[in-house]
C-alpha cells in the first residue's frame, strides 16, 4: 500500500513538473513570436494561468510530504518536547482542515466547469475543465497527505513512507 501511495505522490510531483515545463515552453514561444513576428502567442496567458494553478496544487502534495513549508521555530524550539509534539499535532489538524476545505472548493469549481463545458475564449479555444479537475485532484491528494500525517502523529508513528520517494526506475518497478 505504501508503494502505491508513494507512486501517487510521485505522479503528482511529475504532473507539477510537466506543468512547469509547459509554462516555460509557452512563455518562451510567446516571447519568440512577439520578437520574430511582432505578434504575441494567442492564448499564452490563459494556458500559463491554468497550468500554474495545477502546478502549485500538485507541488503542495510533495511539500506536505517532505514538510518543506516555511516554519518559524525561533520560539517553539525553546518549548519542551511535549509542547512541541502537541503544537505539531495542532498544526497538522489545522492543515488537514484547511486543505480539505480547499479541495472541497476546488471540486465545486471543477464540477461546475464540467457541467458548463467551460472553455477559454482565445484564437485557439481549449477546454478548461480538465485543468480544473487536475487542480481539484491535487488538493484532494494534499488533504489526504496532511490527514495521513495527522493520524500518524496522533499514533506516535513516523509519517514517512517506507523507502525514499524518488523517481528511479528501481523504485517504480517494486
């Protein structure tokens, strides 16, 4: 089960990376078409905005797993271990609640977008709803990750999965 979940986390990170590559490619194409043909790339702003939202939602999953969020611990490092433990549990609980609310709102937006068959209105229109679905999936996985970490913290168990979460071909085959 942990390998399956680890693969889900890796897929989310990969989607984030692909979105970042798309953003870089579209932005480069936009600049080049403007410089070479004196015409901007049509729809580039819409594509970049949508891809950025998905990129961030999927990257938050990995940030939660690695616990790489900004943490100001100037005062909290002076607390006794018991208080630090309780503060960690409280932070994870609040994180789980907030991320679950974000996921809920993202699913409402995605469902509305699917029902309306929402599309970007540019020279080359494209559907927006698949991107909103990916956005909602990202926040759902993030909410599951924070909830999993909260449960593991309450049980006093380590939150990390077995093995390292990496993209090596060996870990994907196992």
